C-alpha cells in the first residue's frame, strides 16, 4: 500500500439538505467557511441541494425541485422546435 496518499484531516461535518432542512453528521475532509450548531456542538457546515432524505429515488415520492428555473429555461429554449 502506498503511504501518505490519504488525507489526515477527517473530522465531523454537518451536511444540510436545503430543500427540507434535514441535517446529518458524518466524517469528511470537505472545506467550508460556514458552521452550524447541532446539539450544542459547533460543526463545519456543507449545504446541499438534495440528499437521501429528499431524493425521489430514496423517498419513493415524485417531487420536483426547480431551484434555478431550469425547467422554464429548457422549455423556452426548445419551444421553437414545436410543430
């Protein structure tokens, strides 16, 4: 096994799903400037658009999240090709 190729700075990080405000803790090396307090302890914060608690595959619910108007942009772009 090669030595000195794995990061040494693993620590507990809070990941927050912005679509449903779910927060979970896991070890990570992700760099972040924000922090959040969970159960009285401050952790580095990584914000996510979607996670296992909001993704339709894991929840079994068909839920459409359009945070940046991507669907409207797509429809406008391809509306000129309609017959």
